[in-house]
């Protein structure tokens, strides 16, 4: 496998890294996180100008026709900078669902607006007790007049406080855990009967619990075929997981770089603590774990774009997520320990990286979930 970026991928990565280095340093990020909105509309507009928001969208709808591999460099740069803007909820999940399952009219209405930064979306799919089972959907959608009425609750919808529209999964047939009977609906954030309980997550993202009580939508709000949404949901979540894996590599690299710099400058007994062999061994283990994670993230992104079937894609992405989750735990904890008490302070970026890596290890399924999934598909 070739681990080098193509010229276009490298140019995109360099452009994103320059933008973040100029407009998204650690102090700026802290102010954004502490703001009432919790994200930067200015940065979002600049990402749109660079073409990042449309890079993985079909070219006929304002995008560039790329895939997960094409976004690797950009996602790694976002991971290094700990970007809190809703890129993954909008582009990795919602836009992917639209691109794969929507009608041409729906694509025309939604995808160009996402590509140029006018529209932010989120995918509301998680429910209480579902854990990581994408087929467990208790929210219901029933026909009402010429449209649909939605009732249910969704938990931890990342990016929902910033989204103008939500894609909501709801059951139109079958029982709670049936694979058939799940449908998707596009719901406006201001729809009557829809309420959001917004909050800041451990890793300083913005999310919300969503309650739908008698929310009515038109017939055209149905995204794709009625009752057949699960394959599209699984594909979109796998795609977002692949992007998350390479974002994790950027955060892992940042943790390694910060720790190495600290070992070079922090002195004890008159010498840098990096001269102690025991700490050198631990630092090497962190770097090795990061490079292993990078290799598996590359595999995940490649399979997300080119797997011959859903089973091959799922096996590769689960294998990568297992390795990523282990690396997140190992590197983040070692970074904090090697920094000592300083590593837990709000003023140190490594403490925020620790939180992000801890969340990444759980997002879209922890190591235990993906081990079981990999074994089931083997």
C-alpha cells in the first residue's frame, strides 16, 4: 500500500494546515469552545472556500467527487488542531446519506448548499439502550395526511445545535431491532414538536438530545426508499468511522510531538528528563502505536472507497477502529503521565487532546464492539 498522499491530497492538506495554523491556534480554539455557539462560523466559511466541505461530494452537485482517501490529509490536520466545527456530522454522515440514498431532487436541494457552507446537517440515529446497534430504532414514523408524523427520542446527536436540518431515522414497520423497516427523514431544526437539549461533550464538541413529539413532515422529506435505510446508514457510519480514524492519527501525532518537546525541555537533576532511558522507551512505544494507527487508518479509508462489498468494508473498518481505540488509550494516557501534573491543566493542549482521543475511542463503537463485529464478519 502506498502511504504517500497524491499531489492534490497534499495540496489540500497543506492548505487546511496553513488555515488552521493562522486562524485556529490553541488560544483561539479555547475562545471558540467557551463561546455560546461553541464553533466558528468564520472558519466554516473558510473551509468552504478551500473546497473541503465539498471534496467528498459528487461533482454534479457542487462537489469534487472525492472520497475518504482524498480527505485523509485534511482530516489529519483537523485532528492535530482539535477542530470542534461540525465537519464529521455534516460531511461524514449527513451528506453521505444524502449522496447515497436521496432522490435527485433532494440531492440538488441539499448537497450544493453543504458544499458552499450554507447548510449544516446532523444525523440523529442513536437511542437509549441501542449502544452501537444501528438497527435498534424505536422512534416511529406513521403516515399522516399526505406526509409523516414522527415520534421518538435521539441521544447524543453530534453537531445538532449547529445544524439547520436533521436527518432522523425512524421505524415505519417492524419491531425495535428489525433490520427492515427503518426509514430516514429530513427534518428542519425549527419544526414544531422538535426540541433539542444542547450541551458540550467531554471533548468540547457540541451535541444535543433530540425529542420528537408529533413532528409532521411532507412526503418529500422521506430520504430514499421507505423501510430500506439500514444499508445506507451502515455505509455512512463506516465512512465517517474511516474519517474519524485518520482524524485520530492527527491527534495522536500532536500528543506525541507535545510529549517529545516536553521531555526535551523539562529538567530534573540538572538534565532533560528525555535523557532517561526508561522515558525514551515509553516515548518510542507512543510513536510506534501512532504509526500503526496511521497504517490501519489508511486501510480503513481505502476500503471505505473501494471495498467490493459491505462485508469487506465493515471488516477493514472494524479492524482499524480496534487499533485506533487501543492507540488512543495508550498514547493519550502516556502523554498525560509523561507530562506529570502539568498534563492535566487546562492551559496545556495535551489535556484537551487526551479528552478528544478518549472520546474517539468510543465514538461509532469501542474496541469491544468492533472486535465482536469483526469476529461476526470473519
